[in-house]
């Protein structure tokens, strides 16, 4: 979660596409130059802890 957030902040399209679930991966990502990422706050998780290979997270955003 944190690495993908960082990739959005730095507009690292290559990393995002490499880590996207193949079935839903777009051909490219359109970044909005006016968008500002202010922080990442995970408010709940289901699995996704150390040692898990999958998990879900609910995040807060503004």
C-alpha cells in the first residue's frame, strides 16, 4: 500500500503498472498535475499483515 501511494505521489507509472492486478490494469495512467497527495492513513485492514500474501485495506482520503 505504501509503495503504491509513493508511486502515485511521484507519478511513477512504470511501477504502478508493474504492480497492478493484471485483469484490471489499464494501458496507461493519466496523472492530474493539479492533484496533491497529502498523506496516507490506513483505517482498517483485513489480512495484509506481515507474512500474508494478500490483504485488503480501507484508507482515508480527502
